[in-house]
C-alpha cells in the first residue's frame, strides 16, 4: 500500500470512528446552541497552525462544528469545555 493510500485509509477510519460531523457557519451553530437548554460546547482557541476559534456541539444525535474568526457570543447557560487542541476535517 502506498503512503497516500495508507493516509486515505487512516482518514476514512477516523471519520467512521467519530460518527457524523456536520460543518455549519458560525451563525447556524449559534442558532443550534440557542435551541438547547444548558448546551455542551467544546471550544479550542486559535493556534499557530490552526487559526480560528473552533467549536463543537451535539444536537439530536449529530455533531456540529464551526470555525469562527472571533469568539462566538454563546448563551450564559452553555457548559463550555476548553480543549487543549481540536482536529476538524477540512
């Protein structure tokens, strides 16, 4: 197996393991979070090779993620977990 094929297989395996991920724009992400009482959001701050604020939440069995250039104004009842780092598919 070539290195490219091995990398593709690893990516496919990672996607299967993580379940369904849905990328949305920051405003759509905020609407999803606002629909939930005491939503759980995982957040990762920008880093050198990962610009942008990254957010993940679940809603009705799906995982939604977004990347924003500025902090999102999350509702006050959100449980926010700060992740050291976060990987999202491109």
